[in-house]
C-alpha cells in the first residue's frame, strides 16, 4: 500500500498538476518542500470535517431571519400578535412579532424550507469558494459563509423573523454590493496595502487570538464539548451538565461535569493529543470520526439522536443517507433599495467587519502555514486570494447567505500537512459531496469537532513568544488584540481594538517626543519593532500591486530589466539588488578564495608556480560558475 501511495505522489508531482500546485518533485523553481499529493488530500478532508458544522449552524442562524417568508403579523391588530396603538412598519414589533410568528404553523413551515435552501446554499458556496481559492491562489484555505458575521446579519440587521431594521432581501443586496467593493479594493491592492500597514506584533497577536477564539468555540456546547456554560454572575462558568440541569440563561444549576457528551469530547481531545504525540498520520481526523461514530448509536447516553422530537427528526434525516434539495426561496432575491440610511449603515458595517475579519484570518493562516514574507509583510498568492474572496461574497448573496470568508478551521488541515491549493480543492470536493450526502455529514455532533478546535487553537497560540513584550507600545496593543477576540467573540473587534491602542499609545509618544524637542523619549524606545512599510513591491518598492506595475511597464513597451541596465527610471524601474541566493553565491566565492590563498603561500618556492596556476584555474572556474548563477537568476526574474 505504501508503494502505491509513493508512486501516486511521484506521478502527480511530475505531472502538470504537480507543477501548477508547486508540489515537491515537480521541478517548479518555487516548489514547496515536503508537499505530497496524498498528504494534501488527507489535510483537505481534515479541514472539511472541522468545517462541516457550518452547514447546519449557518442554515439555522440565517433561517432565523425568516428569509422571504411572510408572516401576517400586524403591530396594530391584537388578533395578529400586535397591540392597539403600537408601532407600524414591515419590520417592527420586536418580541411580539417573534412570539406570534413562531406559533404560526404556515410561517414556520416556510421557514423550514428556507433552512433547507440554506443548507444547500451553504454547502454550494463552501464548495465553490474553497475550490476557487485553492485553484487560483494555491493556498490551503477552506472558505464558507462565516460565523459571527452571519449572527450580525441575522440578529442585528434583519432581526429574528424580520424584526430588525431592514428586510432579508435588502440585507442581501448590501452583501452583494460589499463584494463588488471588495473586488475593486483587491484588484487595486488596497486590501493588501491595509494589511501591510498592520504592525507585526498585532499580526502575530491575531493568530494567537484566533487560537484562543477557536478554543473558546470548542469548549462551548453549540459547536463544542460543552465544557463551559453561561453564568449570570461571571458571564461564563464551568459547564458539563445535562440539559435538564440548565436554567433559562443556559447556566448549569447543578451536576456540573456529569454530562457523558462532555466527557466524550474530552476523550476525543485526549485521543487526538496522544496520536499527535506519537506522530500518527491523520490524528485529528481519527479523533473526530471516532467520537462521531460512537455518537450515532441511539441507545447510548452520548447519542446524537435521542428519543425526542429533535432527535427523531435528525435520525430520520440521517437514515435517508442520500438527499438533494433544490433551492426554492433564497436564490437571487436581493432588493436594491439604496435610499435608506439603514441600508448604508449595514453596508459600511459589513464592509469593515468583513475586511478586518477576512484579512486577519488569511494572514494568520498564512503565517501558520509559513507563507509570510518578512520583507513585505505579505503572503504568497494574496491578490488572487482576496479577489476570490470578493467574488464569493457577492455570489453568496445570490445564493441567499451572508458573507463568505476564510475559516480559521483551515488550521486543522495545515496541521495535517496541507500546504497547497490541493487541500482547499479537496475541502471543496467534500462540500460538493454533502450536496448529495448531507444527511451523513450533518450528523457529526459538535462534541466530535470541538476537540479538534481546541487542539488546533493550542497550536496557534505558540507564536505568542514572537510578540515583543519588552516595549509597552508593542505589547499592550498585541495583548488587547489577542484578548478581545475570544472575549468579544469577534475577530474583527479584537483587531480593531489592537490597532486603536497602537495608534493612541505610539501616537502620544510621537507627539510628546516632537513637542519636547526629543528630550522626553521612552528609555527603551530602541527595543520597539520597526514600523511596517506601506510599499507593496517584492522588494518593498512602490504603492501599487506588483501585477499592476508589470502591466503598466508592458503597456509602455519597456522591459524593466533592460531599463535598469541603462540606468533610467525611478526605483521601480531598476533591477532589484541580488537576493539572498545570489548573495550566498558571491559570499561562497569569496570564502573559497580566502581558503585557498593561505594554503598557497604556505607551499615551498618549488611548488609555488604550479600551485598558483592551479589556484588561478580554480578561481576562473568558480568565477564562471558565479556569473552563470547570476545569469540564471536574471533569467528567472525575467520569466517571472
């Protein structure tokens, strides 16, 4: 079996597919080390399994808007849930509207159709987006409608059962336009420019904060093992109790840490940890599948299909095995009513929350996978990744769901060894299968995926040691970033808080230093990290994205290499200094000379002439090798 897998890996690596995805052994000049086709497939499946919960969770959250369903609630008619003399309007009534519509059988039957539509929409968008970002940006990222932004879309903008400020259709129009704005920003490189302007410590803290955020999700009951619960006194507290021991707020009244499902999740975390400790391939996936399969047996205390209406409904759907639902009520229902202030408020909020959330997630995953460039503060494939994200945001609105974004659960696949777009394509293929086998994949319980989230979160926090804690101007913003992400349950809020703290603290230091004529300066100012450059070229030159610079040069009919040789143009038109590889050739050449010459002068006069001749020949050969290396490097740059 091992021989078959090895031959498969070799065959794929040497094919055009291997060269496109830069697999090891593909002869691509930028081939990524230790990348194998079989590993990428396994990593993509691991990412999918940790993301599979989004199919049921996102559809449940977005369907709470009521979608395009119409409830006959009348705020002025007591027979229809209203109050005489109450507020008017299509999206008014608040709690009265929610209470009335939730008891309307026809309305709730329509909402159930909306939920099934959104199951298909979520799986379809996850398939399209993950495949696209893997194919065009060669990044191991899973994409789907995002958590957090979907809750804001439902409970703040539209409101449960349409009790918010704007309708479901208008909110989708805001998401659609947001995607188009993202597309323009991505093409012009402004999203990358914004990301480069973020201080390094905050970027590192973002990865740590997302790790804590994942751990927090994995410990909850909605998408995890239920280890922590709400607490009216301390906001959160120890959980692990069965549902019959919960109060109205969701807090455990008694019998803490007695839930079999919680302990099943703990067992899953223990299994993953031990398997990883012994470097067993697919450890995360094995742990998830073990807990899921055990939870499918009905007559156990950890079953996902208890003998109650909800459990019976899940079990009946699970038994279908194969099922396909056609979208009926959410396809292309956007309503472009642009003349309301609520629309523009929602658009602006979607814009800044998603740009910070997506940018932070992509940069953190790129850093976790080792794709970050310390010179530019950017990662490989950022432009096509951001363009893909923008297009998928607008396409998601057409399907009827909220913003599509990169998922932090991609860390599970990266941990399994995923380093190329094949991982993302495999994830997309798995979501495609769920369109036909959604009963199976929707039966993975949260206490099976929770251990994976906790484990991946622990791995992502290891970069905390890279934060500069020696200088307060760097450490406080970084700390606020990583602390606010799990505590506010929002990646964007943590990033925004860290940036505001960095501007206020370091801005104050700058003003005081200037007003005092340089007399009042923090004693350890020299320990602060350098400010990241806003420039965007491969060597930090210019403010335009590299592809746009190359296009402008081509339209002008200029070859940047020839232009550099004649000494014309600005810094962008000159050939960059030799990179590290070229400098190493030069350094090796000089060191070889230094090694040979002392030995030469240590010889006797009788052998001095012959030795000098040998040295001259060796030096000539090395200098020729050096020139060939420089020539090859220039040719490579010209091809790029």
